[in-house]
C-alpha cells in the first residue's frame, strides 16, 4: 500500500528533477503517475484511478505499466500482434505514410508534411527505450507531453490494418514510425486535450481537423484559409517558405477526394502547378501525387492549413 509520506517523497523528487538529472520525458510520465492525469481513470478497459494515499501496490504497478511500458493499448476490434522491423528505414520521408482503415487523414497528412519540411521533429519525436517500447512526444501548446507505446499493433490475418496497412507484422523490413505515432496519438487522446473524444481508442481519432495535429506534432502554431479568400501568389509564398502545408477539398473532382486531407508537397514554377500527396497512397482512386493549377484548386473550394513558421 502507498502511504501519504511515500507520495510526498515522490513529489519532492519530481519537483527537484533537475538536481537528479531526470530526463524531461521521464519527469513528465512520472508526474502523470504521482500527481494524476485524466487518462488514469482506466487501464485495459477497467477502472483504475489516480494515485492517492492508501492506493494498493497493484494500482501503482498498473500506472507504471500504462505510462512507462505502453501496455494500455488503444481499444480496437482488431488483434494486437508484435510488429517486427525498425523505427526508421533510410531516414524519414512523407512517402512512408500509408493510411489504413481509419479516417485520420487529418493526422497523417500533417505527419507527412512534417516529414517533408521539418523531419527533425519526427526524429526527435521518438525515444527508443531499448525494451520494445518507444516514448512519443507531442506538444500541448508549446509544452512537450509524452506517452509510451509498445510494438504491438492492430492486425488482421497477420497484416497491419491502420497506418502501413497491409504490411506483414513478421516482416523485418517494416518501418514502424508512422504506425507508432498513430497509436500514440490514439493513446494520448485519453488525456483529453487533443480535441477528439477523450478515449483511448483508434475510433477516438477517426475524423478531425487539420490544424490541431500540426500543433500537436511540432508545437508550432498554425493558420488556415479558404482558397476563395487567398491568392495564388499567397499560396506560392507559403509553400516556398518551407512551412507545413495541408489541404482539404469540399468538391471531389480533378482526381481529388472530398472531405479528405492532403499534404501540399511543392509548387512547380515551370508548370505553374501545385503537388498534393494523398495519404491513401496510389490505388483505384488515382496516384499518390496529384498536380493541380490554381484555377482547379479555386474551383474546388480548397481549405489550406499551414504552420506559422
């Protein structure tokens, strides 16, 4: 049983974390255990609760497992299996993104934009703990927050069903960073601040707005505007400033889907066309990359979201 003195001792250590050279992600995760977090209400679909004087040792262990071992996995009807592979393969690329059976294009298109323009944020997003778990960093405002995920990912017939859909979990060449970021986003949703439904579930991050993930992944603020209220040159200037840029369209034409988020990857001055990456990848709906001119974009009533730096 944990008594009041032990909790106070833990709080004292956290309050003096710099003196003990405690890394920031360890301090933040430990704080969720010692001082509480909204996500502590449940563990593996059972009621848990914040640590208080009188909490039993089992509750303390469950909180440790939740925050440091990633064993409180997001709810899904799919089967979790251990995924072989490495975090990165040949660096970070927006082409690593492949959306699966989940409507989280708003998140994946933002992730692709970060991979394209500011890949250092992706590399710094993950801490490999060396035990089959990864600590994943997000930002709440400009303050870093963290969650831990393990290598178990949702599958159907031994193949991934969400990000990196179709990949075999036994393939040693798997690149896992996208699927792990997606899983981490589903988990941290339970803490209640990413503007989703506040559940630890994949369904909880199904559908959302493009502006929030840019801020959550990088800590950078963002702006948005409808194409009807901007000029072609304004969009060109935004893209050429190496900002993160995503887009959605109200109308489905010119090879683009409606109510779907894309990454704006480049502007070609010679052809006067803008390139868009589809997180679905290539398929019966079309290629992974689509080029449009300004007139086409304007006619489809596009909405653009970009980072302010």
